[in-house]
């Protein structure tokens, strides 16, 4: 039997959902009107398990072999996330999001580093900064430690 993408994805969703539900079960659940710390994780985990089961069911309907794995996107996007994590404190959220966006975009064959890519990354960095820092109040620096030392 050949494994299809749907089988692997269904197993992945189901395994992550079950693992998350087991971890969340140790937290108090609460009620719908007074949710405890385990309420949201248990609900989301249950929905993830349900999604995994539905994807597994769909895989029984069609059997398509797994295509060749594209390693470049896996490596480059993982590297972009690592870069983001390393530079968000020293450089600030806008620069970290800009780098994340540009580095991740290089995995596309259509990507060109031109003014459109630059403008899109700047707009996305500004949107994320406004959303997460200003509107949601997350304690993430807009101007990082390194830039504050330069007087910016």
C-alpha cells in the first residue's frame, strides 16, 4: 500500500491533536461561562483530532502517491523562523518580520528582490507591529536593544 499525502497529514493532525489534548487535560476545564485554562486547548485539540480523522477518511476515497519532497522550502522557512526568533529582541519586531517575510519569500520561484517585494515586506511588518504591539498589547519591542544603543 502506498501512503498518500492525505494519510500522512491525517495521521499528523490526529497525533498532534491527541498529544495536545492529553497535555491540556491536566488543566482545569471550567465551564462555557467561566472558562478554565484547559478549556480552549481541549476544544482546539478535539477539533484537530476531528480534522485528522476526516482527512484520513478522505484519503480512503483517493489514493495519490506522495510527490517528491521539496527540501528548499522546508529548510529556508525553518531558517527564516530561526532568524526571526534571534533578531526580534535585538532589532525589534518590524525588522524581524521584514526579514522573516523576505527570507521566506525566496523559496518561491517567482520571487524577485525588487521594490514590490520590499514594499510588501515593509507593509506587512508595519501591519504586524500595529496589530501585535499596539492593538493586542504584546510586550514585543518595536525598536530593539541594538537600535536603542545607536540612538534610534
